[in-house]
C-alpha cells in the first residue's frame, strides 16, 4: 500500500522575513509522479485502456502527443507495450493448452468451449459502461450465469468419472471411440444416430454425456484445466510482482532502471524521444477540433470585451498593449506561492508549487513531417514575440497557470489571453481541470498486495474462477494483436502527414468526478487564479489611465461567484458572487453598486 507523499517544506527564514517568491520546484518530476505510476499500472489492469494508449502513441505515429500535465506519456506507453506483450504470450499459451487438449481428451474439451463462448457473449452484451441500461444488464446476467452453470456441471461430471464414477465398459477408446466421434463433434454421425446442434451446448443432455466419458478423458480434462488455472495465476502473479518492484512507490522514480523502457524496439525508442520533446514543450501543436486536448475538462470559461475609455480624472493615458497587461498579472500570480507570514514553515499548500509560463498554440496542419514542428527554443521565442500582440485565429498566445494537487492527480490549468484592438480590451480565461486517476488504477497497489498475501486456496480459487472464460478471452486477445499488426503494416502511418493529438492518455485514465475535498481544492485553485488575473487587468487599466467601471461590471456578470478583488486600485472595488456588491469611484458605468450574480451572462 502506498501512502500520500508529503513534500519537504522550506524552513523559516531568519528575522521573520517572508520566503522567496521563487517556487521551490515540484515535489517530483513528471516521469516519477504518482499519476504516471498509476497510469502505468492501469495498462496491466485494463486492456481497453492499454489498447487506446498504444493506438494513440505507437500506431498513429503521425499524431503529435497531447500536452502531458504532471506525467510522462512515454513511460505510460512503455508499460502499455510491455503489458500487451505479456498478455499476448499468456493468451497464446492458454489457447495452446485448449488446442492441444482437444485431441488428447478425444474431443471432450470441446463441450467446454460452449460455456466459454457464452461468458464472452455476456461481457459483449453488457458492454463497457459502468452502469449499463437494463436491457443489457438483464440478458447479460442470464447468459453469464447459464454459462457458469453449464461449465460447472460438465466439470463436476468429469470429476465424478475421474474418481471412479464412470462406466468402465463404455470408457475405453477401443470400444466407444473418441468423445468427439461419439457425440457428433468429430464423426459423420453420432452413436445414437441423431445429429448434434448448437442447442446441445446450451441445453446439454447430461445423461447422454455421462455414458460417453471415460476416466482417462476426465483426468486429461482436469489436468488441462489445472494447467490453464496455473497460467492464469502466474499471469496475475507477474502483475503483482511488478507492482511490488518497478511499479512500487519506492522504485518507480528510477526511470533508468525500469525494465519496460529497456525492453522495447527501435520504433518505441524513436517515438519515446519525440514524445518527450513534445509533451512538456511551451509550443502546443493542436488539432483544430481539440485545441486544449490534454488539459482536461473545460470549467467556466470567461470571454469578455470592454471599451478602453479614458478616465477624465487622469491627465494622460499610457500605451496599453497585451504584454503590459500580462506583466501586471504575473507578479500577482507569483504572490500566490507565498504562505501567510504568520503560518510559519508548516504550510503545505499546493499553490506553493504553482507554475506560470507562456505557451503558443499552433495548428499541426501544414507540416510535412512531425520532426518539422518548431520546438527549438529560438523558434518558440520567435513565435511568442509575434503571437503575444496578435488577435489571431490559428496561432494563439496564452499565459498558462498550472497547479498540480493530490500528487499530480488533480491538475488545474488556467489559460489566460489578453488582446487590445481598436480601443477595446479582450480578456479570455479558459480554466481546465484534470480529475484524479480512475479508482481501479488507484487500487492497483491494494489489488497486488491482496493477491501476494493471499493463501494458496485463495489464489487457486481466483484462478479457477477464470478458467471458464479463458478460451474466449485468449482468442479475443490474440485477435486484437493480429489486428494491430495488420494496421501497423498496412495503415501507412509512418509516412502520413502530421496531425494534432486525438486523445490524451491522462484524460483517458481519469475519473468522471472527484471527491468533495478534491472539488473544493479545484475550486479554490481556480478562484485564486481568476481573482489575481482580474485584479491584474484592473490594475493595468487603472494605471494606464482608463476607466475600470465597465470591466468590474462585466466581471460581476460573468462570474459564478466566489471571486473577490477589493480596493487599492485608485478607489475601485471589485466583488463577485451572490449578494456581493461592487462600486467604482472612477465614474462611468459601474459607478453605482452592482449586485453579484451567479449567471454566465457575458454582459
């Protein structure tokens, strides 16, 4: 079991002076974060998630990776490929046991395939939804349990015959032949003269079967199933050992010693380098339909425009451009890193690791090769210098503020864009929230610990319960592997034109909703950042000699409550929220008190 990591806090400075505004740096680098570790573990637990990771990052190599906030997507891909390779090996071995067992048991093993297919059909009928509709859940329930009952009945019959309950005269191969020939699976006619159809697998005639099973056949069936159960248990044990070794909280930070990254081929090594160049770069290559892919779900986006009206109480108006406004916002945001001077060194607020940078969004369309994306530092600086003052459409400049809470499981990112044009100021605030990693991924340590420390009976019972569906599962696994290989060989992805990201491995592995504490933290981070951004813009307007009343009024109208910026800016007061009031001493719109609202009207 892993416990939450509490980072080392800086000691108080001498003389009671506040600590430096520079952040002490993140507690862990992205490749060693808890979110990365849990997503790596998830590739062993969920084959659907694993396949989508491989499809996005390995198969479609023309796609640029989505920004990886607080994690290393290359390491997740490494474990996804390793988990698939292990699963294919075990699936091939299990299916091989079924194939070998068919002739060895004289065709008796064939009747067990019917229940196995029913169990696979039950999973398909139910679907992948956590809460499927009733018309799926009910038939899936009946098909699943009927398959289990049929399989259990055949197995009990085999056990009875194996331990002396069968008819010795009818069990010899010389007298009655193979089970497949006698029961209609291997011969042209049955021993009773009537044919066998699919209904015999659903509603078998057990009296008829019991007379056709010999002790040797029954024992061979038991041996084959014991070997299959052993393979299932060994596969689970392999996962449990990995969680206690390279995926343990203690060893996971050592990326150089991770066997998943060393075992892959040249294709992976090439893509790994590209992913690590792209995923944390300040230049974001995007797809037109998914510009913020990787940042999470949009959360209360603000877009407003106010007229730059000269303040009659000021003698002159100073030039106000986009860079000037951003430079007013940044120091206010940096102050969020500072704890209260009375709090001492015990503060453990994640705002202390708040990250502020500037990023430029560029469309991926138009590139001829993925390597042509301008990630070089000088190329980015050129784009940033030109984009910061652009109104633009496709190329956009943002101030990006990020807070990684709950060991990088709860990531709040706020994109801020300011533009002045035609004596108008436009402000765009696009908050996004990445919710925590899926619950079953977070329980990976618990699952592995329970399996490792279970007794022999418990491990055997777990493995035996999965024998009935092993044939269908192995067949599906191998089929997916063949399908992937076919797409890799024939899809032409290596020579395709570059494309923006279609999926984010972090978003794929996220929960639908977080806990109440996480919701409170996300709201606190967002409100703090939005407060400082609004205050910075207000300060820039006031110091440049423009009226602030209209801006205050529109912020009040579009906010959903909880933000409060007060006084200190040339007599202005800013308040947002239900029952809040705001007044301005600068004249113009907003000179009268304004009631706060909870609507999203943009004024």
